[in-house]
C-alpha cells in the first residue's frame, strides 16, 4: 500500500519567513504516529531548522514537492510555485477578500487545488484549533514594553529577534523598571493570553477592568478585558455576546473610558469590519485621551485603531502617528504623537519556538482529521476551494474572485 506523501514547503514569500510547519523532531514523530505517512521536506537555506537537522532525523529532503499529496506551508505560496491538483495548507489571507491575494485564489481555482486555510480550522464550537496566537501575543507585548521604554528613555531591551529563543528573551525582563503606568490589553483569546504571560513574568500587577477605571496604584498595573467592556448596545440594551458577534453593527464603542486611564495599549482582540472601531482620530484629539504608545498586534490597517496607518516590520518596527495631520512621522518625533508598534508577523521574531508550538497543534488538532476521520468537520470547515470551485461556506468569495 502506497504511503500518503506530505511535503514541508520552502517558504517563498518576501520578506523571508523562517518558520516551518513541522520541526525535524516533529516530522519524525508524525511518521511514527501515522505509519501511513511519509514526509518530504523541500530544501531551504533560510528556515530556522536546517536541512541537516531534518536529514539527521532521517527525513527525506528534496528540491521540489511534485510527488507529494499534501503540502504544508506557513505564509502565502508564490503563485508560480503552485502544483496542480494538490492539497495545500497555509494562511491564504483571502477570507476577508484581501485585494492583494485575488490573483492567488484565482490561480488556486484554475489549478484545482484543495486549499485548507489554517485560520478557518475550527472545532464544532467555532474555536480555532491552530494558530500562532500565543507567540504573536508574547512578542507583541514584549515589543510594546520595549517601545514604551524607548519613548520615555527608561530602559533598552534586546529586540526579540536578537534573542536566542523565548528563554533568552526572559533574561531581558529584569531590565524593565516602569513608572506608575496603566496598561490595557484588549481581547480574550490566545493572543491576549500570550501578552498577559509576558506582563505577568515582568511582575506587572494584574487588576480587574472595574478597579482599573477607578483606582490609583503605587505600582505599574495592567488589565485585560473582552469586547463586553468596551462596546455597548446602541439601543441601551445590555451587552449580549452572541448578538454582538452576529450583529456587531448594533453596537458602538465605549472604549474612551479606558483611553482616559491608559498609558500603553496592547491591542490583541479580533476585529470584525462591521464592528465599532475602538476609538477615532477625533477621540485622540480630546484633552483627556491619555494613550501615547500602541502595540497593535492585530495590525488591522485603517481598522479599529486610527493610528495604525501601515504595518511595520521586524527591522523597522515603530513609527509615530500625528493625530492633528492624520499622518505618519518618524518615531518619537513629538510628544503629542502616538508611538505605534504594528509588526504584522510577530511570531517570526522567535521562529524556532513558534514553529514548535505550531507543529504541536498540527500533530494533535489537524492531522488526525486530515488523514483519518474528519468526524468533527474540522477539515471541511477549513476548506476554501475544492476541485476548481469555492466550497459552500466560502461561496461569498465569488465576487472577490471575479474582481467585482
């Protein structure tokens, strides 16, 4: 009986991404757990795990993945590299009809590729089963503290990508000495929990949203809150979580009460384009608006946070936003500006740790359904295209595909 061939893709998107879907040791484990599987790794000079490390685990290396049935990547695949009639798993960034990826999904349909998007793999309750969320939160919160220290000339930390993994990053915590600041984290998922992990390890006191608004403290503090704390029903009805997620347009922002108390905002909440923005440019211009540093992990350009005018990069992570002119300026250029950290690929700063974290989720939460029985519908819900057509759940993308 022939084996199912799973290929590990060489990342081709620019800027280069060093992450990988499965580490060498994880590949070896997969072949033991699923004896029907053979893994082939495409050679790569930039991956965080070297070709030799895979070879040492007796994993086959190849220049291409033409023989493979299933191909695992991370970021969008360059369209010229797609192989007809294969199953691909990667983050396609198409489900919000992103204009820059219209060509990608058209090519996928023409080549009759089965596209399974990691972002769409959910359990029956709707919770995602795989993500880099924890590491986005870890690096995002670390970068937020780093940026705050630079803005106010309080301390200097090594950049996350300069650290030799998460354990080395933790050595930097002892350098952090904050004044009596208040830090707000939005969101309640993996990203927010990753951010909380960093602040807890730095010894910053966690307080409830209610206490945060009314109390003063003799130590730096942070609070974390979900959407019910900063959105309110426009008709005066009590907040209803199910209604908010189904009909976000029925709600309006109630965030300004936090903006008046917050020095550093760490934005870690998913934002629906139909939902209220967190705050507006006009809100920033009010005298009682206090936020001066924003670590926008979500990085929704021109989205819920008006100061996020563009994505920044790992090597150029910070810019200033001038609310008076609604423009970007050099970082730390004026006290009245907001300093923004909006790196859109934060887990790449700790590629080995985040790859291992991601691979564990593939092994536990994805491969059993992909290779054996999809009795919970995890793979079905995550499949965007099949046999040259959009699947039923993603039929709404047809106008996007057609350029309408």
